C-alpha cells in the first residue's frame, strides 16, 4: 500500500523558514517524479515545485529563489526547504508521487503552513 506522509508544517512569522518532509512508503521511490503542491483557502491547488527521478527541478515563479526541493532516495524522503516565507505562502502543502508513463499517481494528506505575525 502506497503512503505519502507529510510533516514539518506549522506557524512561522513572515521572513522565517520551515522544512517540509514527505516520507514515501510502498513505492519504488527512486523511479518516481515527486512534487509539492499547495492549496490556500478558497483557491485551487497549485504546483509549488517538482523534482524528477533524474533530479531535474522546477518551481512556481512565486517561490523561485526562496524554496528548494530535494529528495533522498536512500531514505525515501522528499523535502521542501522554505525560506523568506510570506503570508501568501499560507496553505496546506501536499506531497505527490507520479510514476512517469503510467497512471500511478499518489497524494499525501497534507501539512498546514501558516505564515503570520
């Protein structure tokens, strides 16, 4: 059974940092493209950052230069380092795993990030 379990969310002041983690179980982690998405209240879910199995990364314009996505295949874990956080980064952050060329697509339950003074 596939499980993606996010952690690391919380309340942080503007300008602060958080590191999100996503522990993947039941998947051949190194073969999957991985991503972070977020959904703010009243808004659609949006892409934050992705990293392919080949370690190619991509970021939403709104987080470029502030967020860094990375993965550790030895630990089956995906990370999102978030620096210089802004109130508009407040959202539920979701981890996603996709096996390229298939319909194998999995989501975690999300972790809440609140940026507020």
